C-alpha cells in the first residue's frame, strides 16, 4: 500500500505545478476601453479598405484612359443637322 504521507506530498506537488488560483482585477472601465478599441479598429479598417479600393480604381481608370486610341480630327467640321423646326420652314 502507498502511505498517506506520500499521497499528501504528491497532491501538494501537483497543486504547485498546476496552480489554478488566479488573482486578477478587471476595472469596470476596462470593458468600455475594450469596446472603444474595437470600434476604432473597425473604423480604421473600413477607412483603409476604402482608401485602397479608391487608389486601385483610380489606377485602373488611368490605365484604361491611356489605352484608348486617339480620336482623329476631320479636316472639315461636320455641318450641324437641321432642327425639326428648320425642316418645316424649308418645305
């Protein structure tokens, strides 16, 4: 049989190895501070995503504009088409 002194020593050693008693104090203001951090992180991430998305869109639009073929100007300007009122007067 195992002596009771050995079991007591074994239990004491186990308690020292696996200390489960935690002493911590969380101030009541900590919850509001953590909430403030969460809101700030979400707003900052949203602003960063919006800024990055806008920069990428501007870059793609600039690339699209540079790839369009130039419009050739004709030597003579086109005559403006007559308005419906001018058509009635000429007839």
